[in-house]
C-alpha cells in the first residue's frame, strides 16, 4: 500500500480544494464573460451601420468618421480596392463569416488573421492569446475595401506580464511556504512515534519531547502518551515489587523448610524433600527471571558463550550424564551481550529437557549470518511438527498428566523463549537427524563499535 | 583457636531461620548469637567478639551490603553473606564489599557448615591479607588505592586523570564487560568522589575516552550501547 504522510495528505487536501475552487471560479467567470468576449468582437449590425455610413460619405468626412470610431482595439481603415474580396476565409472562421455575411446585407466579407508581427512568429500561441486578433475585410458598395482589425488585448501589468501572473507566483510561493509549515507542524507526530518506539519501561521513562509550538491536538497526544508511559512504568514497578516480594518470602519459607528437612530420619525421603525444594526454587527463579526479562530488567554483559556452554556441559558430565559438545572453530571466541544468569538458564533448561525426555544431549555451537546458533539435539522420540510451536507456550507439556515425576511445570521452554527473545534472539524446534528433537537457539553476536 | 569453639554472630531478620541455623551450628559445636538487624548487631559487637558473621543481604533498616561495607572498613571480621537472589551481580558486589563468601537461600545446613569451616580455616591460616586493588587492562595498570594509572611496560604515570575521571575509570575497571547505565555509574561514583559529579557523566566519559584513546590508540575501551549504556570492553585482571 502506498504510504502517504500526514503532511502530504493535508497538502493534497489543500491542493484538491484549491483546484476545485479555481475551477468553479473560472467556470463562473467564463459563463458570465463569454458575452463580453462576443461584444469585444464588433457585432454584425455595428459593421453594417458603419459600412452604410461610410458608403454615403466621402473624402474628409469619411476620414473624420474613421478617426471617430477607431481605437486600438478596433482599427478601421479604408483601402482603395485593388482586388475584389474573394470571400475566402480560413475554415475555422467559416461559421463566423456566415454570421457576419448575413448581417451585412450582401456585402462580400472576408475574415482573416491579421498579418504576422514578430512576436507572433516567435511565440505564436502567446501572440494569439494576447492579441486574439481578427481582421474583417468588407467590400463597400462604393468599391472600396473596409478593413477592420479587431483586437481583444490581454491586459498586462506595467512589467509587461499578463495580469494574474504575479498572483499565481505569489500563490505558488504561499503554497510552498504552507507546505513547509505543514511539514513543521506534523514533525512532532513523527518524533512522537519515534520516541514511543524508544520507550524502555525498565528504566525511569524520560518524558517525550514536548513540542511547545505545535498544535494543541498534537500537544494533547504527547501529554497523553506521557501519562500512559508513566502509568505503565508504575504498573511494571508494582508488578516487579510484587514478584520480588513473593520471591523473597517464598525463599524465606523454603529456607526454613530446607533446614527442617534435615530432621527427616529416612535418608531417601530427605533427599526427595530436598529435591522438591530445589525444584520449587528453580520454578520461582524461572518465573522471576522471565518477569524481569519481560520488563527489560536483565543485565547486559559481554559473555563468552562457548565458555559458558562448556561449563554447563561439564557440570552435567561430572554428574555422569551423556552430554556431547561440538564447537565450531569460528564460534569459539564469540561474545554475546546479555545476562549471564539468563543465558545459563536458557542452556540449562534445554540441556536438562533433552536429558529428561531424550536420554542424551548433543550441543553444537556454530556461527551463521552474524548470529550464533546453539543446537541441542536429543535421542528421544522427537516432537510432532504441529506441536513444535505450542510447546513453547507456558505450562504446556507433551503429556497432559501434569505428573511432576516425569517433568517440570512446563515453564522451561516458555522461559527459554522469553529469555532468548529478551536477548534479541529466537528459539526454534526442529527434528534432529536421528529422529530426536533439535532445539535451535539463535543469539546476536556482539560487536563493539 | 579451633573451629569448634568459634563464635558465630548471625544477623538475620527471620527468627525461624535464625533459630534453625543456631540449633544446627550449636550441635556442631559453635557458639551462636543471633540478632535481627544492624542496630542490634552493633550493640552485640560491643560485648562479643565473634569469629565470623553470617549476614543476610535483605534486612530491615540498614541493608546487608551497607553493614558489610561498614564491618570491612573497621576490621577483618570474616563475613558470610546470605542472599535471597541467585544473581551473580550480588556475588560480585558482595565480594567487592568485602564478604568472604556467599550462600544463596535456600541453603542446606551442611552446605552452610562447609562454607563456615572454609572461611574460618582461611581466616586462621593467613591473617587478614590486605585487599589489593590493582587491576591490569589493555596496556594499563590501575591502582585504586594509590590512585594511579601506569602502563604495563614502564611504571610511569600513563594518564593524567582528574579525580572524577579516575573514579569513573575505577568504576569501569571493577565492573568490566558489563553495560552500565548512566544512573548506575552515577550511583557508584558519587559516593566516593568529593567533586560535584551529577549530570555530567556523558561529558566525563567522552573526556576519559579521549585520554584512553590518546594513550592507547585504537583500543576503543569504552563502547556506547543502545539505550544510553556504557560498556568497558577490556578484560581486567587483578594484579599484585
């Protein structure tokens, strides 16, 4: 779709309105002045009377009449007839000639364009426009030829320019200025859009630029956005405080519980209770991290991703778990700008998922198109294509039983997705070559400028 | 002194956790005193000289970090921090503030016992090793206590920095490779700088950048990150 800016729209509305007004005014003007135009051309009756008068006179009297009726717009002279009037007339004047012939009581008449003058040769269109000249040649009954040059001169100003040229020029300049002003008036809206895009609610939001000289409507919009931004930041702060408060209190209870659990005499029971508390805290950490990621509350540091992955893999190998690791040569020193804890959680969740549901994890790190791709393959049954997107949703698990013995709360992959997206990355579930599940995490590589 | 007769001061606002820890540690042969906040701790410290302080990070009134900083300024009392957050940031900050180790809640009593014993062993072995605050980065060595910046090759002053610029560089060196916002930089430098140092972070950074670039051309040590953050890109090593 063609995008037309507000300024362009306003300009277009103005232009169309202007065009309509001008058209209407011109139409009215022509409808009312068309008669006058006819009148500037001498009427047949007037020529008939003039011819009759001149036929009756001769010598000085004739000259006096000629002087009396002549004007620059209506030049009348008498030429001793050399050649008889042929009656030939250019085709476009034919109808005009017939009108005049009818009014001249049988006198022969010719209508021709006046002889060229220099301006007409150079600018024929302009000359015609300016002169609108017409020449009548009427054969008098006295044998002379009456030649009338009728001009309808286009009025010009003192500078020699057609009347209205100045007005048009002035109008154009005004229109141009109006366009610039309009541009200036709508600029705050573009700035507002840019500022709203930049809004980062995790920090104290800076107020949007106040366009003090803008239209009241635009200022109202900016003020409304500022209030909205304030309210959002307030809400986000309240939510973070709430989540933080809950996390702190749950942790306090969990700590008490963890200390009390020590009194359980049965070793196996005690181990299970400790594992339960660890799971609970892990869930809480995930939720907290996810909430912080959503609020832009993650820290940013330069993390050597390959080293981080190596640590996670090593930790699990020490516990005797089958985790493979391949790191491409080029990805060995890659640096990602992000939250170390969050990145570790991303890897840990996916690797632990692979171990829990797919018996083994194979981690591969590679560079692709300026991003680093970490692929974790397992040796399980894989995830059906139609479920690959939904497993990334919170609290979704492949078995619907919600049986804690076979897995977590189902937050793991949702948290991973949240965290990956908070780092400007993506997560994608595909099929591993051996039929298992492959999880691809793509993260942007940091390059200091 | 043997670890089994050591006295532990527990600063923790939750009475149940205090009681449970105290019970456990007493069974392990420690003397344990419990207080709920910084004020009570100060009173207690006038009567008792503990061998180790277990300090909760989140306390009513004066928080754990501030107490830790205060204790460290006075003497070399070993401190074990208890944090509710598992963030590594807290660890970095906690250790910088002078804590000897930290433990994340919830913790098992055996874990706590192991940490406490380790700290006491270290404290007995090497009495109060002075905290060296010399760091090497790029081709510079900065000494935060002597307030000097030298080059690695020669021990001549490499940079002529104003007090505020030095504090800023110190702030970066202690938190390398992390994006710092203007507000964070302000928070961390204001406390130590006597100079007025408010909304001029940007200007100060650009001056420091110029000086670093002049002394080590093309190093680009300070990078600006989206949303007005700054990043010190060099790897920093502590040197003696």
